[in-house]
């Protein structure tokens, strides 16, 4: 039950919902992509990503200086159902469209690899 509560607490923050929305629609993203899309500093982005990782929402992998994140595939069936629901409805929000637009613009001139 504690893990389920932690999972829902992670969803109670707008920034973390925006991050999950991006990851659900785009797949794996570098932390620099998330920073650019949400217009957040690296420290803030990393703090939110650590919360999402410890709550079981995302997996990470290091590539050089950068960390890449994706929504975990190892979650419970309950968590996967919630992820599917979020993936269906989060992209419809105006802020999600703005985030994706910034991500596309950043990808065109991407300076991190």
C-alpha cells in the first residue's frame, strides 16, 4: 500500500505530470530534452526525475554526461493501467501541446547528445 501511495503522490505535482506526459508520448528522453520542453533548470528537473524514479514511474540510463528516462515497463498491472489512462488524456491538455512544441524546437537545434 505504501508504494501505491507513493505512486499517487508522484502524480500530485503538475511538473511531474507534465514530465510523464512527455515521456508517455515521446518515449525515452534525455534530461536535457525535458529541461528544454518544460523550461526548467537542471537541478529542478533532476529532483523531479529522482522522485519519479523512486516512486516507480520511470527508469533511467546514463549515456556519457546525460541521463535518459523512460516510463517503466516493470510496473504493476494497476500502474500500467494508470499510465495508459494518462497517456490517453495528458496529450489533450494545452500545456502538454506547448511542451511538445518546445521539445520539437529544441530537437531541431539540440546541443546535448
